[in-house]
């Protein structure tokens, strides 16, 4: 347990999806987790382990079946309505008819910011993601990595204390991906936000996280939580022995006894 | 598309059209076909030139009815679609009604509208066009409003956006290409409906009336000249809306 204030608590949560025909999918079973303020947590596991579902429950995009989730001491619904978190998905999800700037300003516009304040904030964010020259471009004119940077800027627009990210780099090539990871580390140090990061890449989880939460499917549950304590996260860490130890620890946890369960996890 | 291929795509139909007209002229002259059967293209062109001002006047009359009908039908179709999309129960109530509306030969409503508003007033003819336009506008807009990506829906939910905001910032802009396609389909329907509605009587001064009265007076070549006017009017309506559609498409894809 950490002495820091708590960002998210998940207590004995179950999630069961019912299809219209009555078939049930037990997506999450008795999941408990605590995320401290400013902490970077990765959820990793094979497809169907419920890692995205867990993130969606915290975001109040789906409702829990039983158990309890709090976000900064509130219900997820209250936290969503109070805009306590920023969110990014695997698809950038930019609106194609809006410029890069207007996309970043979308949440600000919805929440009634004055045009002048919106412009000031989007200027800062465009600078932050290095796309100031592309402010007036349409999303279709950007590369995949640039679109994802815009989506991340949008998630940071209201300076949330919690970032929820569902495989935001999943569709990017390896080089862009490492570059984006470095940027994300810098962003998190700057903003001090807590992050729940869903991924199925072991090195990505190890590189970014304070703790890696390993999950397994049918029903989705947490099998192991691995603490990582790196003094710094930069390019050198990727070559460091401690990094490889972390990768090995996560890989062993994923394979833990039932090798079949680890299928679908990328070892890159 | 480069200039060469644009020229080619334009040239091919023009050449085909010219060849067809030349063949038509040749056949009419060679077999001495009577004008009440088929007049020659040169005869139609001559009649068109002679009655140009009359055709223009009639085109404006029919065109204005079509335009007013198009606007009423489009606004109504878009508006009802937005409401139906927001209120699911209303959509379910409207499905059979719109289906019924789609299979009614809408110009058949003309005599009924004439009885309601008087055959001398243009209202009936404008309403016929409006009803004809409403159906494709409603269906296309509704379809467009439902083409929402799940990631965008999640995003708007995460922002706790109101229904009004979701409509204004996500659904309606997303539906615009579909609305414009509906408008393109509706534009031809508007012209056809406004014109045919004139066949059902009343002292109309449009193209439909001119075609029937010319034919009744055995001025077949003149009747054909008015038909040519109707083709041109329809082409203008279609061309403008098609250009609007492709402009929005290009604008949107950001090239």
C-alpha cells in the first residue's frame, strides 16, 4: 500500500455481459485493484482477459455487475460527469471534418470554455505534441502516429488527474511506438496524472509502468501484480538489465502454469 | 484525375451522343418519318430556337415549383429524421408510414391537392414535389445519422455530452454526405414531380402544360422542344446538387 492519495479503487468487481439470446460472458471475476494518484498502471493479458472491460468500467462506459469502483472517492458516473479523467483509444477517433485544433478543443467546447481560453489551451497542447504546424490540417492529412498524438493531446485537454488509455499505440509501427512511449513518459512526469494503460505488449508495459497488472481470461481476473522500480525511463532503460528482468517477470507471470492462457500476447 | 483522363471521360459520352443524334437525323430524313411519329433533331433544334423565350418562361415556372418543393421536402425530411433518430419509438411509428409514402405514385396526389388549394395556385404542384423529395431525404438522413463509429460514441459519453451536443457536434456533421446524396436523388424527383403534376389540369404555365398543349395542337416538334427544355432543367438541378455533393466530399477528405 502506498501512502499517496488514491485515484482509483476497484473492489471485488464482477462484470457479466448478457447477449440478447441470453448467453452470458463472464468478462471479469472478483477483480480488486488500487491505483495511487500519479501512478502508472498497465493492464496486460491475452485477448478476452477483460483488460479493456476493466478500463471501460472505470470510465463508466459500461456498468459493473457487482462490486464497487471509486474514482477519486466518487462513483465512476459522478467522476465521468465531473470530467475527472481523460481517455484515449486504439483508434484515434478524431472527427474527420474538424481540423487538428478543433479536434483537440472538442472537449473544451462541450464543457463551455470561452473561445479565447480554448485557443490558448490548444496552442499549449499543439506545442506539447509537436504539431503546432499542423493545427489547421484535417485528420486525413496526418500519419497514424500524428493522429494518435492529437488524440492524446485531446485526452489531456482538461488537465485530468487520471488518464485511461486503451491500447493507444496498438495500431502503430514499432519505431513510432517507442517514440510515442518516450513522449508519454515525459507527459506523465509533466502532468503528474495517474494512468491506467491497457496493452498486450510486454516491453511496452514494463517500460511505462510503476506496476504491471497481469490478467488471464475465462473468466477475466488478475493473476499477478508486478512492481517495477526504475530510477529513470529513457532510451537507456530499454537496453538495461533491470528492464529485461522486468520483461522476464511479466512473461513468466503471463505464462504462469497455463501456457495456453498466454496466447495472443505479443513478445515484442 | 488529370486533365487528359477528364477530357476522355467527357469526350466518350459526347461522341456517343453526337453519333446517336446524327443517326437519328439520318433515319428521319432517309425514311421521311412524319413529325407526329418522331421529328428530326434539326427540326427540334429549330423549334427550340424559335420558342426559346417560351421554353425559358415555362422552365422558370416549373423550376421554381420544383425548387420550392425541393427545399420544403429537404428541410422536412432532415428535421423529421433528426427527431426520429432521437426518439426511437417515433422511428418505429414512421417506418410503415414512410414505406407507404414511398410506394404511392406521388403525382397521383396532384388532383387531391388541387381540390384542397385550387388548381390555379402553385401550392399543389409544390407540395407534390415536396412529398416526392421528403422520402429519399428522410431515409438518407436517418441512415447518415446512424453511421456513428463506436469510438466516437464512447468519446461523447466520456465527455458527458448532452443529446443536443452529440447531435450538433457528431451526428449531424457525420450525416452531411448522406444528406447531400439524398438531395441529389431528390432534385431529379422534384423536377419530374412538379412537371408531371401540371398534366393534371389547372391553368399552369410550366413545361408539363406546354408539352400537353403543344401535342394537343399537333405541334409535335414544339412539344419535343419543350421536352428538351425539361431535360435541360432536370440536368441543371441534378448538376448543381451533384456538384455540391462532390465539393463536400473533397472538402471533407481534406485534399
